[in-house]
């Protein structure tokens, strides 16, 4: 019984690290631009599809497919920023109006990406070629699929890379400065336009990594974005929207909880549980479990 | 001729046109589309109350639409309720759930509220798909009886059109009266400046919840009409994109514009119908259009007041 619980927790950890990547994708744009990108889920979906395309149709090895996919999807993310976000940011609108318009514009982009994927790859679910042996490996008495171990390893690798990029490089410092105070950062010589593009590009890259990692576990289909996008957002809210550490903790917590529900209650209602958590959390602790509630200014 | 008289006369003309519509265009399919537009008008009036007038976004309105449709369908098909009773029950059930959801979620703002309402919409859709004994699962409920009214069975497309047109007109008049009443002013106050509204002694939370309740009442009533129009419903009919369509109707028609829901529904549903020819490219162009619209015309058709234009063009002489 205890072994079983641990096994569920470990596979939850694997799924959770994918949610954490999506949550990071949400958090980056929120932190930097206070903009929630509703197309994040669909960018995640593109990650899945491009990985499958590179592996199945271009036939390049897996370790090469990852950087290629990330590059392509990041470019799409930057293009997205140039076309759908920047013109809105420039328009002189009131704050509340700007939010609503951004929501609708990003939803529109999401619908566009979804249907473009449906046209290119067809409406049916695509399976990922089996990469790893089906034989599960044994860790301290638990049986874990090899894929899950890889998923955790790759996700952690990219999270560490992101952390390093944000904390230790000049680009990261610029991005953080722009997120903290746009005007001052601009005065200090940060290229805001470039910083915005990079933020969206990074966010898309994280989404793409999530998409690549989910592909061997489940099928890729054009409408998968909504469900994973919502889960990623839930994870981001659990940890505190806009916080890097919060997104990771939130994602892993959500994955583990969901897997425990699937394993011990029923799999049909796991999504219901996840979305209920989102609503309950938004109600009682909208700042997340890790962040302090913000002081409201008049 | 005074302006007031002109206004009344044009309303009469519009009404005459709407009543004679089934005889002008006999095509059954077109008539069905017009009936659908009427239903969209009812639901988007509801959404305009909460989103356009009160300024609180809801991306879960398709869920209330679904709740109304399923309530009405279950009551008539399984329990044998008469249509009129089921119609009002659908509205009331939706209203009660809406008040609950509103009381819970309306503390939130902006994108957080959007996400919470999306979450609620998805929960409702999951329940409809998985709770097969109640909802019939993915196959939905078929054999919903035609609406009956004072002993008449309405099963022709024309009679359904008249019924739904009548409900739409009543719904619109109620909406207009609500908006020029005290409550309408309160809604606007909450939207414009919540702090100022509080300072004026308005209970803003209560106002928001009431606005949400009324808006879900409209959605439930519209859902009931939809169920009895098609005599068949399934969870597929109420996806999240339906909520987005409703939101778009309100934005297109102009947020907080009383004629907005009518304008928006006609424009958007006609656009969607004409895009249908493009088949697979349909939703692609729709999504792109949504984005382009927000960039080039973020305020929709708001501010367009037909009567004011007439007044400006013709002066006071007409």
C-alpha cells in the first residue's frame, strides 16, 4: 500500500513537472508584463506536434529534435508577441479595457493556432514513437516507467537552465529589471522591445518543452491545449502567479494530487478536482501558497 | 414629425419586418438561423448585463446556457413537465446556481475572474459528459418534446420562430427597463469606478452578484429555448468556444450598449454562417479575425447609436 502511494506520487511528480513548465510559461509573461497569455496551452500543443514532426517526418534523433522544436516554437512565440501583443500594448486604452482586449486577442490567437494545427496535422490524435523501453525500472521497490524518469530529468534540466539564465546572465538581469520597473530599466539602457520579445520567446520555449515531454506519455491532438493550459495556470496560481519557484512547486503539487485522485478515487473526475482546486484557491488565497498577499493601493 | 414619433414609428416598422420575416424568406434553414440569432440575443443580453454594464468578465456563460438547456430537457423529456413550467424552471435553476457561483467568484478581477469562470465552465462540461445516468453522457438527450403553449403544439419552424421572437422582445424590454432603473445605474457605477461606487453607499459585492444572477437567468432561459428548438442537446453544443462567441458578441455590439447584443448577435452569427462555406478554414479565419479586431477596432461597434445618427443627419425636422 505504501509502495503504491509512493509510486503514484512519483508518477505525479513526472506529470507535475510538465505542469510546472506550463506554469512557468504563464508566470514569465505575468511577472514581466502583467499579461496572461491565454494561448499558452496552444503553444504547448505546438511543442508536442513539432516534436512528433521532427521525429517522424524529418527523422532526426530525439536529442536533436528537442532544440529544434524549442527554436521553432520560440520563434512562433516571438512572432506572436510582435503581431498580437505589441500593437495592443501601444494602443492607448484604459487599464481594465486593456486586460479584456488582451484576453480576447490571445484567445483568438489560441483558436487560430489550434485550427492551424488541425489543418496541418489533421484532427485525429497523433502518437509519439516509443523512445524508451517499455520495461519499467525499479527504484527502492517502486516500479517506474523509464519515460517518467526522463521527463523528470529533462524538466529539471530546463528549470535549472532558466534559473541560471535569469539570475546569472546579462540578458536575465535585463529581463528582471524590465519586469521590476519598466521606465527605470529603459533609462538604464535595457531595450524594452527586445526584452518583451525575449519574454514571450522564453515563455513559448518553456511551453514547448512541456509539449515535447507530454508527447511520449499521452497522444497529441489539436485541442489538448485548453486542458493543459488550464492545469498549468492552476499550478501557477497554487504557487503564486508570477513567481518562478511558486510555479515549480505548484506544478508538482498539482501533478501529485491529481495522480493520487486518479489512483485512489477515480480517473473520470481528476480534471474536475484540478479545476475545483483552481476556483477554491482563487477564492481563498489568490496570491498562492508561497507569496505574501499584495497590499492593495487606493 | 417629432423625433419621438419617428423613434416609435421605426420600432413599429422593425417589428412588422420581424413578424413578416417567415413569409419573406421561406427558406427553412435561414429561418432556423434567424431563430438562433434570437436565442443568442437573449443570452448575450445576459452577458452584456454582467460584462458590458457591470464590467465583470465571464468566460463560463456557456455553462449556464447548458444548465438551462439540460434542466428544461430533463424536466420535459423525463418528468413530463409542460414546456412553460420547464422554461421558467430552467431560468430559476440557472439563476440559483449563478447566484452561488457569482457570490463565490466575483471577489476576483480581470484575468483571474476569467480563469475561474473558465474552470467552472469546464467542470460543468465534465459533469455533463461523465454523469451519464443524469445527462445521457456524450450522446446527450434526444426526443425533447416540441414547445407547447396553451394547448398548442409548436413543431413547425415558423411557430418556433414566433415563440422565440416573442420571448426575445419581452426579454429585451425587461433588459431596457432594468438598465434605465436604479439598478442599471448601480451596475454602471460599479464598472466605472468601484471605489467611488462604494463611497456613494453602493453595496458593490451585492450589486455584482445580482448582475451575475440576472445574467445567468437570461442564459438559462435561452438554453431552454435552444433545447426545445432543436429537440436534441449534447455536451458538444456548449464548449468553451461558445462562451468566447458570446463574449465576442458583446464586444462587437459594444460593451454596455443597450442595442449591442442585438447588433453583435446579428453580425457575428451571420459572419459565422458565411464562413461556414470555407469549411476547414472557418475557425482559422475566425480566430485570426478575433485577434485582428482587437488590434484595429478594440471597442467594437460601441458608440454607434442609430437614432443619434438619424438625429444628426436629419436634424429635428423629421
